[in-house]
C-alpha cells in the first residue's frame, strides 16, 4: 500500500509518544516497588529489595491470586459456552427480536459496573437470599464476559464461508460432528482471543466484585484495595502489579502468535 | 485420475447414532434448533441480569427504615424526586458527562492514528509487538495505575517537577481515566482497521482520491463502527467509576461516587437505585443512537 | 411457574422482616426495652473448639497478611478454639451479616453497636466471666455505645482520636483550636484536609459547641435540623479551602508529605510515619472526635464459651497490645503497654491519659431519637448526614 513517507513518519512519532504515555506510569510503579519509602512518594528515596521478598511470602496476596485465577477461569469457561451458543444462533438464523438479543448480550458491559454490581447484589441477597461468595462473583463475571466471546466468534463466523460446513454435511457428517471437526477448528483462534479478553476483564474487575463477593472471597483486586491503604503494604502492591505485567507477556504473546497464524491460515 | 475415482467411490452410509438422529431432527425443525442454541445464553442473561435490573427499578420506588437501614416496601416517588430535583444531582451529572465525553474523545483521538499505524503501516512483527505492548498494561491492576497517576500529578510529583502538573482535580481525573481505559478503545479500533482490505484503499487511490480524502471518505466510515464500539467502553466505564476519582480527583464527586455513597455509607439501596437510573438512561440513549452503525457487533 | 412465585415469596419474607424490624425500632424509640432481649450468660462451659469472628480488616490477624502480625495463633493454642475470621467493609454490611447468623463475636464501631443492641442481635455480657475486664480503663466502660440501661454489652477493643495534624513550617506554635481548618481556613487556602465521611459533620459540631454556644449543641452526634444546617454551612465554607478529603491512611500521609496539605484531620498512625521535626499532631481545646470499637457476642452464638474466651483475650495485656499496636490505636488496658513491641507505644497513643480520652467524642450513630436527652425535637439521622455530606462535597 502506498502511504507517503512523511505520513508514516508522523504516525511513528505519534505511536512512540503514546507508548511513552502508556509506559511511564508503569515504570513509576516498577520504581516504587524498589523504593524504601512506604508512602509511594516522589522522588524515590532509597533502593530496597525488601518489598519483593515480602511479597512472595505474603500468604494473603498469594491466596487472593489463586482466587482470582479460579474466578476468571470459571467465568471465562461459562462465557465461552454461552457466548459461542449465542453467536451460532445469531449467525445462522434470522428471527424476530434478533436486534434485542444482540442488545441484551451487550448490555452487561455497556452499563457501568456499579449498576451491574448493585443490581446483582440486590437480587442475590434480597430476592434469592443467597450468601455472597465465590459462586456469586463467578456468576456476575460470566455475565459481562459473554459479550467478548460472542463478538469475537460472531465476527469470525461472518468471515467464514458456509461452504466447508455445507460440504461436511453433504458428505454425511451430522451437525455435531460438523461443529467438532469443521466449525470449531476455524473458530479456535477467535475463541482464544475472546477468552483471553474475558479472562483479563474478570481478573482486573473490582467494582462488580466489590458488590458480589461478600466478605469471604478475596480476589486480587480486592486484596489490593484492602492493602493499598495499610501501613507497610502499599509497596508490596506495587511488586504484585509489576509481577503481573511481566507475567502477562506470556499468555498475550502466545495468543497473539496462535491468533495470527490461525487468522492467516484459515480465514 | 482423482476425478475418476471420486465418481466411483461410494460413500458408506453413516451409522445411525443418537446424535445423528438428534441432528437430523434439528435439521428438519429449524425453529427448535434455534431455541436449543439460544436457550442457555438467553436464560442466563434474562434470569440473572434483566430480572436484577428490573428489581433494581422496583427497589427505587421503595424507602428505607432510617434506624435499621432495612428496605421498607412502601411505594414512594421520593427517591426519584430527590434525584431529579436536587441541584446536587444535576451538577454531578453534568460533571460526569463532561469527564466521560472528554475521556472518550481523547481515547478515540489517540486510538485512530495508533490503530491505523498498527494495521496498515507496521510490518507483521512490529504489529505483533505493538498488540502485546497495548494489551500488557491491562494486567497492571487498576488501582495501582490510578495511584501511579496520583504520584505523577501530585505536588512534587513527576509533572510538577517539570512545572506542568494540573494538580489533583478534574483534569487529573480525565487524564487518569483516559489512560486506564485506553486499551479498551485501541483494540477495537485496530481490529476495525485490520478488517479494511488494503485493495479497497488502493482502489480509492486509483480512482483519484488523494491521501487525506481517502482517509476521511473511505477509511473513516469503514472504521467508524469500531470507534463507536470502543467509545462504549470508555464512556460507560467512566460513567460508573468511583474509585479513580477518589484517588486523583481531589474532592470531586461523580455519579458513581453518589451511588456508592448512597448504598455504602448511607445504606440506602432505594436512593442508590434511583440514582443509578441516570447513567442507565444515558447509556440506553447512547446505545439507541449508535445502534444503526453496527457498533454493537464490534465490541 | 416456580420462577414466578419465587420473587413473591422472597418479597413476602422481606416485607415481614422489614415489618418486624420496623416494629422493634418503634419499640426502642418509644423508650421501652426491646422484647428480643437475651439473658446474660451465667457460667462458662468447656470451650466448643471454634469461634467465628466478624471484624474490621486488621483486627483479627493470623499472620497471613503480615507474618509479623499474628495474635490469633497464640489464642488458638491457649484455648483450643479455632478462629474463623471474616472482615467487613462498612457497618451496614456487618449489620446485614449479623442478621444472617452464624457469627459468634463481632467488633462493632459506635455507628453499629447501638443498632445491634436495639435489634436484639447481641447479648449482655456477664463481666465476672471476663476476668481481664477488670483491668480495662474505666473511662471506656459503660458508655453510650457499649451499654444500655446500665448493662454492659461488650469489651472495648482499643480507642483513638482524630487529631489536628499540621506542618510546622506553616505553624510556629502548635495550633490550639480547630479554627485553623474552619473559620481561619482562608489563611491556608487549598491546603486543608478533612476526613471523607458523613461522620466528619460531628467534627464541625464539636467546633460549633464551643464557638456558637447559642446553637445549644450538647452532643455532636445528636443534632436537630437547625444545628445540622449550621454544621453544614460551616463545612461548605471550608470546602473551597480543602485540597482533598481523605478516606485512607495513604492519601493523608502523601498529602502531608508532599506539601499539598498543611493542616487537617489525621490519625496517630499517620503521624508515626512522618518526621516529628516537620509535623505535629494535637488534640485542640475544643476536643475532638474518635472511635472506640466494641467486641460483642451474638445473641444466638453457638460457641458462647469460646466467644467469652476471645473477649477475655482481647482485654488481656498481650492480646490488646498485639491488636492495637498493629492497627495504630491506644490499647484498652494499662498492662498492654508492657507487652507492646515499642516501649513508647502507650505514650505515643496517650493510652490511659484520662484527660486526653475525655476530650474525645467517640463515633456514635446519629439517630432520630436525640442522644442528649431532648425529647421535644427530632434529631437528624445518619441518612440525613449522608445526604448533607454529598451536598457539602458538591
């Protein structure tokens, strides 16, 4: 494609500036995790490894990390099933109220978290009489994660031709076999991309979680919220954040690679 | 050779299994198979989400016992009355909308060149690296990022030592939220650009469109649904926030702050529910307005 | 069909519950004792092997947040009662959790304890079964927020005061009045800080008690409409000079450290992190507000012996020292001073200093029934305070 060189240059400068905007605060977080001062003040006073050592022996943080992983994994799993079913239905059928269903799927993410939070809190505790816990958080998270799966899968199916599927059916495969052997492999990268987004959305969610987790369940963002303001704990929170950013490179890169290959290979 | 063999080979009749019977049943009854696919997701969303929202609406018409904080089920319009007549709620709604619109505009203005660069200028390697670079900050906890900005804009902070700090307040809130929600806008916009075939842009060029003209007349309309999709994220996330504003907003209140205070410290769920209907109304209006762009399919 | 009936049943139950609560609240308001009252325990049995606690974060630590902070393990070893701890974020949340049951002991702040007593959710305490109660400072016993009709309902946890913190660069002498953040806040435009909660209205009321005596404020948690309006007006005048309201320790610490605030409400635990050469903290002449939380036993506790053991442990020198030193507040008994890690612990927090403690108006829930004994007017309740606080912040 022909894009004039000056335009390219200007765009490159803009992208570099935006990258600086994105990463300078993160660099500050990293620096703070080595700063001996407890108040996250600026400029940093003196260098220490203490917070890093303490973070990795912090049982509360580690168990909160575990809880977050469980919640995000379960919510993503539920969203994968429900989102895929919904996108299959909306891709293959024309029916009355299709727009409304689409809106319904989008609504939990489009409405601010605090509304989803208080609505579910109110319903769980007063209407259903449930005790808030792991189950209620997972339910809430799955609800707003459905849309990321739905949109990714739906977009992929729009680009897929129905020919392969028809061919399989013509050759005698039933619709379940066709889904397993033909449709699903084509969807795999979309599912992965959507799933990763859903996982990330759930993993860092704090507002809906505050209203649906009750007191017994502590996800990592809630642990951070409780500890950010305690003496001695704020720098440990910085360590955890730094650690998460570094570790997140692995799944993102992996997904990007698989997604990229699959995209060029199939669609 | 292969052509000949294809005509000769007869496919064996597939074995009749339960799944096959079910499959052919659904094949013949399309309505039923639609129902089978939609049943679970619809049941989940309606039973859990829509009913909860309706219940919230109903709660907004009730009141609370002042001593015990328990909801009393007597019908009243008092909560809505308070929300719609008090100057406080008007002022806070306006402030929240200003912040939400500013954040959305800033994020879109950033996302357009970045998304365009990633999809149409950068090579595959750089593109991959940039996707990772823009997704990674999502994993640094929200609170940590907000506090990092507090460090940057406070007195004696990074910006202050350069002499250009806005200090804590409205501007700091806008910057911080633009920052936190940026990946949610960049990603859909980038995907939107990705979907535009290169040859379409080239065709526009061949037909005589100049660079800028191609961009505004061909590319922007094509990528617009994705921009709207991204804006739904930044707009709605800002509309309900009450944590970041507490950290960098000085003593500002947003709609989220009021809802949170009504339900949290006030223990007044009915009033919180009535307050919640301001952002719900705003979002519903926004969604209805943008529905025709097809943005809802691009989130 | 099932799905249609369910909400109705739920609504009916909720309505019945609300009605019952409404009635019990009326009963209290009209002066009669609540009929849900429970008898105090006569004697202790064998420990039941477990106890579930509900408390603010930082009150029950077993070393999982901070390996240095662990006062649960010694208790478990000593008594054989395994501790199940839950934390809560707001007093309302705790109130609802107590309603759900399954909790033996709750640490209630002044804005919760009275509600629990009125609702019959907690039982009176037999002081004889809490040997360490004897050593608890007298000025913490039988107060508005932990007793009713002369009956004790709990053991104090620790106590603390909201201090006037200031930057010594701006103040040559320690300020002796809250006027630096109220009537004279103009002198430090945009550099004042205050606690971000409706309960801060009481701080303005404490100030008005001295400076506008004709308002007739007797108790800062018991304000009629006129008095509340006066407090709100004072706070609205203060607002333009406020750099920011703080709700967490870190924010207030940062504010003083980086110079964006020079005077305002602070806690001793914040002061401990600051250089005493540059900053100071005092209780001004008007007095101040503060907190004293109470360990209370649920009226349907299934583990009364272990519950009493925990109350006794929290009143013991060791238990109190560990818990209050970690949280940053004064302990409930003088023996704790010896047990603290920091030998100056009690001096720092003015523990046992009766004059200091007398100057504190401890947080109490404002309710419509005036706490100062007036019966001719209705006082403003906490939800009115919440609304007022939102108006003040604008």
